[in-house]
C-alpha cells in the first residue's frame, strides 16, 4: 500500500489512500462476495469435505459482505 500512497502523493491526488482502499474493497465485494459460495456443488451429496468447504466459503462471503457494509 505504501507504493500506492507514494504515487498518489506525487500525483497530488487528494484523499488518495482512502480512495484506493475504498476502491479495493468495492471491487472485492462486487467480484468476490457472491462467487465465494460454490453454488455449482449444491447438488452433490453432502460429505464432511463438502460441509467444511461450504462452512469456510460462507464465512468468507460474510466477511466480504461485512467489508462492503462498512463502506
């Protein structure tokens, strides 16, 4: 993040670091929150491995959604 801050400072862009952070989180939310859950595997038989995968991925989706809500 330092190189971004330094570059934005040289370009004299006001609020540069905050704009970069907000843009990053916005992109993360839009691209990743809904694709984190492996919906293509919903029709498979439930196994311990599949249950664990969904548990982790739903947690990831929740984390990303919470980042978006904090914008």
